[in-house]
DNA sequence: TCCATTAGTATCCTTTTTGATACTACCATA
DNA sequence: TATGGTAGTATCAAAAAGGATACTAATGGA
C-alpha cells in the first residue's frame, strides 16, 4: 500500500503566482520602495521592456502590485506593493538569506549583497 | 540622484537553484520522506520522465538531494534531501502557507490541502 | 519463451518563452 | 525645428523548454 496525492498542492499555487524568472525580483525591489517603470528596469538589469511590462501586468492582475498612472508628460507610472504583495515579502527575505548562506557554503561568497550596495548616479 | 544596483541579488541566486517549474515541488515531496523515482513521478502528476530526470540531476549537482542506487533488478533508486536540501524546507513551508492564504483571500479555497490528503492504493 | 518491471537514454518535434527592433504620443527644452 | 524623455505596443525571429515515442538492461514469474 502506498499513499498517493490527489490534491492541489498549495506550494504550486504560490509558484503559479510568484514563480518565473522575474516576479520575485520585481516584488523584492518594490518591497524597499515604490518605483517607476524605468527605475525597475534599471534595477533588473537583464529584463527587456516587453518582459517587464508583461510581468507587471500579471502581478497587477493577481492583486500583488498597484499601478498608479500620473497624467503627465512624459508619462509617469509608479508601482507599489498591495497588502497582498507585502505578504510575500517574508518568503523573499528567507530566499535572500538562503541564497547568501548557499554562496558561503559553496565558497562563492565574493562581493554579494542582499539589499542594494549602492552607487549614486545622476538620473 | 538615484540609487542603482551593481550587485548580485541573492534572491536570484536562490531562484537559480530552486526556481523553475518542478524543483520546489520535488524538494517539497522529499521533505516528507525519501522517495523512489516512480513514487516521485506519481506525486508530481504532470511531470514527464525526461523532465523529472533532468531536474533531479540538477538538484543532485547543486547538492540539495542525494541519489542512492541499489544494485538490484529491476533497478531501485532512492532520492532524499541532503542537509543543504533540508535548509530549503522553511521556504517551502512559507510558500505552502502563503498559497493557502491566497486561495482563501481570493475565495478559491475549495478542497485544498498542503500535505497530501491521502488515498491508499496498491503499489 | 514471453512478458512485466524500473529507471532511465536518445531522438525528434511542437509549444512556449524570450529577445530585438521599430514605432507611438506628448510636451519641454535647445 | 529638432531632440530627448517615458511608458509603453506590435511584430517577427530565435532560443529554450517541454512532450511523445521508442529503446535499453537484467531478472523473476507465467
């Protein structure tokens, strides 16, 4: 006799919503502060405009982020976490810590920071 | 003036290792007990043999799971978490809880369980 | 002798994801 | 008048991921 699953695992519910290559990183950046589209794009250095737009739309649809459009020219759009989005932050914090520990354990721990080590630049 | 990142975010280190469609779910199943290949495959109902093999190889390479081959016929291979793999479990537990809360908050909470609700079958 | 079993490989093909590029509107400034 | 800046869309092409199928070894049992 053996046990078998005929249930919907809630880990995979979470993966459906914050999984993928970009969503966690977007939420993680927004957990520090509200950001504009272009600021997010600079922080996620490898993301293309198309991907960022797509992922933001999905996060908005799923109720994790809020999109605020200012009626200005040039356009300004600010993204921030909703309460639902805030509730993901503890998971991200654990992931951040685990990643650090992993790098240390595997001796790759050179020059890594969890929160931005920042260089100031002109905007 | 604005802050910009020139660092390697450790959230993305974690994503590189346990991200993707299957790895978290594999680790989650193995957190309950050591499982054979075919047992894992049955628990991850949608995974193909190819995908499961591939993901297990990567998890083994990254030091999260242990692969024990028994010299028997037909072959028997058992997968279990290493200490490094165990250290991921708290993240998975949070994800499990978050998924549950999300379903409740969005009123989709019918018939969902985090740990297997089990039906016994012949093996 | 033939079949079932397990844990895979190998191959080919399809689907999905991702990337690159060009284009838009609107206003301010040089 | 031309240029720059923001936050996008639209389109096509390339790359990656995933799926289907066939195949393997070695043994026990019908």
